[in-house]
C-alpha cells in the first residue's frame, strides 16, 4: 500500500501557496482554481491559473500553481509524458520569474516562497524517478529559501509545511540517505519536523489542510499511530466528501486500525465516485486494496473478485510501476491455493512478471517451487485474525497447530514452532497481557534453531515492548540493545523512535 500511496501522497500540497491580498481578483481566481483542483478537475483548475498568469505574468504565483498541477497530473498517471514535460518547463519558468522578482527586491517573501516550493517539487520529482542526488540538491535549495523566509518572517506559517516534511523525512530515511543529508547540510530532526507540520496545520492560512494530510500519512505509514491517522483523514473526508483520494487513505487507515468493515465502506465509496474514474490507475489500486482487506477478513472469494478487477484493468497500463498487476496475480494464486486448488494457483503464479515487480515475482517463483503446506494456510488465516484484531481466534489456531508439528510431518514441520510462539506472543501483547506474552516470546529464544532470521531480533524487540509496558525499563533496554545489533532497517527505525521517547537511554 505504501508504494501505491506514494503516487498520491503529495496530491494536495498546492493549496499551501500564499495569495496576495493586494489583488482581490487574483486572490479570488486562485481559490477558484484550487477548489477545482481539490475536486480533481484539473482542466478547470489550469484554466483559472492561466487567467492569473494573464493578469500578472511577472508574478510567480500563477506559474507555480500551474506547474504543480501538471506535477500531480503526471504523478497519478506516469505514462502522461505531456504532463511530465509541462511540469519541468513550468518549473523552469517559475524559477526564472521568481528569481527576477527577487533580484528587484531581495526581501520579496512571496518570491522566496515560490523558489522554495518549486525546488521542493523538483526534489520530489527526481526522488520519484530515483535521481537521488538531484533530489537532494533541489531539496536543499528549497530548504534554504524556506529557512531564509521564516527567519525574515517567523509568522509565514505556510512555509513550515515544506520545512516540516523535509526535516522529518531526512531523519527517517535509510542510513545512507541520512549520511548524504548530513553532508549536504540538511538538518534531520523527526520531532522538529512533526512540530513544524503541526504549526502549519494549526496556523497556516493555506497549508492547514495539506499539513493535516501529511500528518495523517506519516502517522499511518511511519509512526504507526493508526488512531491519529484515522482522526486526520476522517476530518478531511468530512470537510471534502467529494474527494475520493481522501477516502482511499481513510480506508487504509481503518484497515491498519483493524476496522476492516469501515475500510471496505470507504473504498466502495471511492470506487463508485465518478471523479475517481478519470484516474484509472487509482481505481485499480482501490480494487487491489479492497482485495487485501477481504483477504485479511479470510473472505477469499471476495478477495479474488477484487484482485481480478485490479489485474484486468492494470493490464491496460503495462508501464505502470505500482505493482498492482503482478501482486494481484500473486494474491489470486495464494487465495486459490488456500482454497485447495493448487493447479489453478500455479496458473496465476506463472503469469507474474519479473519486470513488473521483482518482489511479487520472487514470491511467485518460491510458491511454484514450494507448494503451500497446510501449516502455511493455517498461519495465514491466523495472521489475518491478528490483523483484524480477532486475537482469541488467532491464538486458537496457533494452539491447535502446535500439537500437529513434528520432525517427520510434511504438512506440519517442527521448524515452524518459533513462528507459532512468536505470534501467540504478539496476540497476547495486543490483548495487553504483557507478562504472559513475555513467556511465549522467551519460548522462541529457547529454541536452538530458528530458520526465519527475522524472528530473533523482532522477538527481542517485542520482549522489550512488553517490559516497557510493565515498567521494567532496564530489562526493556537490554532487549532493545540486543535487537538493534541485527541489520534490520525497519526494526531499527522502531527502536530509534522508542529511544527518543526514553530520551536517548541507549
């Protein structure tokens, strides 16, 4: 989901732009265009932004709005080369007009904001296309303008959106990228980034909605505070009920929060919205995500129906890089295999393309070589119960499977025992039965051989979480340190967050 959402995560930033109160006509036209853009009516929005340029071609405001609109048109459909080309041309025009204006008046705050913003968009564009060095140079240039702007006018609250995003993401990116950030002089500060986004949300004139969207996105995919994410996205949907993209991310927030029925309702509403049909790749993603929700509800037949729709439409976009086509095929194969139809499952695994998504392809190849065992199907169903917060049902499956494990059993090999104890511990942790969860996690550590390399570090991490909840901070730190020794970026990210909460205790 995170990769899919990366194609929409910036979709509303253009409303952060400051509008000149000196020209009521430009002010009014700008809001008309922005309103059209919120409703994803980009042709009408571009018409209004052209009107601004005609009124004052030497003002970067209209050029910037138009450039950003083309960026989003490209982002939701990366096969739209016309939109991509237009964005780059308009970005250059925006920079040129803003630079000339700044040359005339070095204290022109709107020109500084335009330069800061367009450089941030160029950074996002090159980052999306794996041009990381260019992305960082443009990002650093954008940050320089925004920081200079807030030094001159700390009350220019809309600027804190860009600053907050950059400071936050520089802190949470992989170690190599953070090292490059340091060399480029970019200050990485997760807490500061969140605070700046809150300033933009609470005090920004035009950035408030966008800051709320990004805070929701961050809490959903990075901070993993699903309750906060639901709160932000539900507010956005209440204010903008005709915006299907807000409902898409609300649906995924509900899913992560364990509210799968609410997630399905949100996705169904989005798919039925005629506005979304203008963006078929987003429709495909919605069908795929609905398939995942049904899958996690153990409703495999409904999941297959959604995956079929996603794959059928994704086939029309062979150059798409969202992975919907291959993952949809793989998930259909997995569903059919769980339903006992190995032959049909194989037909779907064989259709997964390496050049569409390498990870889906590798999983499909593995499944072709290694048919799903009965224990695999049991653990998938139990995991789905965990995801949907049906913890007693999950534990019941795990406990039913354990006596069937044997060193000689083909369908229930003994080597899966660590995974079973680990997941029982997870379920008990979610039920806040921390002391009992520790007992199950320690059973994992007592097993001499654990074929799955990820289990040991994550077991230490989860024991640490349990001890922290039980007030045994010293014991928690011991296990966090043990977990941190393993080379696992996702795990270290979670431990780093805890370390900051504990004020650098390790």
